[in-house]
C-alpha cells in the first residue's frame, strides 16, 4: 500500500501539498536555521589567533539565531520566488523517478 501511494501519478493536490510543505515548513524552519548555525560555526572558529579568536558555542548559537530571525522575512520571500515555480514542475509534471535529477539540475 505505501509503495502505491508514493509511486502514483502526480495530481494537483500532490503538487500543492508537496510545494507548500517545502516552501512553508521545510525551508524556513529546518533548512534556514541549520544553514545559519553552520555558517556561523565556520566563521566563528577562526584560526585561534588574537586577531581572530574562536567563539564560545553559546555565543555562536545566539548570533546565528539572531541573524536567522532578522533575515527570515527576506529569505522567505526569496525562497518563494525561486521554489514555488520550481516545485510546480517538480511535484506537478515529473514522475517520481525524475524528481531527484531535476532537483540536481535546478540547483546548479
């Protein structure tokens, strides 16, 4: 039963639900926070010298979430402009076995 559900032909409802989940849940609440934490960790480690000392992990997390909160609206609008049209193609027209190659081509 689950295999038939996953491999069935794309419908308009699947298109809307798949795109909405990614744009309104996955990107703002999973991808962007992890992106800002990893980015802040890379920049905060420094080389350990006096000019560029490494930061404490709590400071890194605080800075990353402050930046995430300050840029959330701008990032959400930008992701909607890019990903809503792309997801119309991904979830609306492509068979399941072409979705990953399409996403890889789309992201380059």
